[in-house]
C-alpha cells in the first residue's frame, strides 16, 4: 500500500489556518458575549445558580483570551486549554436547553391569543431547539480541534514560533 503524506509546508499551512480560524471563532464569540452583557451571567445561572456573575465573567475571559492566544499562536497550548475549559460546561448546558425549551415555548405559546403569533413562536422555538441539538455536536468538534493544539502547540506561523 502506498504511503500518502502531506507535504510538510502544506500541513503547516493547513494546521495554522485551523488554529487561526478556531481562535477567531472563540474570540468573536467572546466579544459578542461582552456586547450582550449580562447574557453570560444569565446563561451561567442555568448551571451555576450561585456565583453566576463569576462564572459568566470567567467564561468570557476564557473565550477572549483563549481565542486571541490561538489566533496569534501565543501560548498556544494554554490558549487551547482555555478553550476546552470553556467548552466543558456547554455540554450539560445544551442538555438543559434541549430538555426545557419545548415546555417553556409551549407555556409562552399558550399565553398568546393570536394564532398567527402562536405559529410564529412555534417556528422560532423549533429553530432554537434545533440550534441546541446541533450546538453540542459543533462544540465537540471545537473541543477536539482545541485538543490538537493542546498536544501540538503552534507548529508554524505563530508568536510561539517567533519567541523560541
């Protein structure tokens, strides 16, 4: 069987592109969360009723600092670990939303009078539920990508490479 290896230069470029894209994904999410403050504390309250402000702030810090570090290739292993630490509580959070959203949606829907508005809410609710059903799978892929950089660090084109 013929061994198929990617050219090392191409591999370095592809891995760098993945690292930068992953970092920008976390950084943009963190900045968006800051702009929608106190959304992070409200979300944290689902899992951490006591200390939700602290956990919301930590989540934002992990996203912003981990994302910036990954994008820049700075302290890559630590930055990727920050992304993983952020992602771990998202799995039980997604389970909570998947379990509770249908009931909440129906409770609000039943309080509405106009049938067209009820239908619109049903449509929005289905999209929200689908989003959470997909989100845990997306987060698993993000976690695995971050794990690659915990193990390998920045192999090229990062600040870590310039500082060595």
